[in-house]
């Protein structure tokens, strides 16, 4: 149990960032992180990557994909039911920039988005990206490259990033 706790304390913020990048919603990302660590706790993990972080990110991606397959269409909450709690640390410009980046990431195909987040945000090697996504190293390089090209095109079209 202590090992899981150490893994959680060390890697939960990175898994949360990755999950947020995948789904674009912090609340859903927190659920993905929770389920990721529950799966690690309840199953005997056989780590097939070189690092624990890469393994955790692979599990988080699998949770995301499983939920995406089973997800029902969402209906936005009416404004009168939304939380009115203000985050004093975040300015409107920062929020607008964050939403623009998340929209641009969401426009990428999932495989490219995951590869880019693993490589850029989590600084995994291409070998670890490939192991996490269960693809070849060359395929990982191609996905990251294509994601960068698509983001550059989106930025050029909409002035988002």
C-alpha cells in the first residue's frame, strides 16, 4: 500500500495533466486519475514500460478510451445550476488561452493527441511513448510530428495558440 501511495504522490499531478489533455475537462480528468490508481491497486501490475510514469499514463489512456467508447452524449448544465466559485489564481486571459489550447488539442485525432502529450508535456522518450501507446517507435515519431503540424495549422487558421 505504501508503494501505491508513493506512486500517487509522485505521479498523480502528471497523470492529471495528461488526462486533462486527453478529455479537456478537469472533473473528468480527476475521475480518470482516480480510476487509474484504483486499477493499479486492485490488479497486479506487470509494467511493460521503462518507467512507472509511462505505465500509469498508459493505464490512464486506457481508462479514457474505455469511457469514451461507453460515453453517452452530454447535456450542458443550465447556467443557474453551474458553480459560481471563482478561481482567484486564474485570470480571464489565462483561461481563454487554456481553453484555446484544449480546443486545439481536442481537434487532433486521439492517437496523435496522446503521443504529443506524452512526448511534450511528460517528456517521455519516443521509446516510452511507443510502449505506452503499444505502437512502434517510428509510429510514435510520426504521430508526434503529425500532431505538431496539425496544431500549427490550427494556430494559423484560428490564431489560437
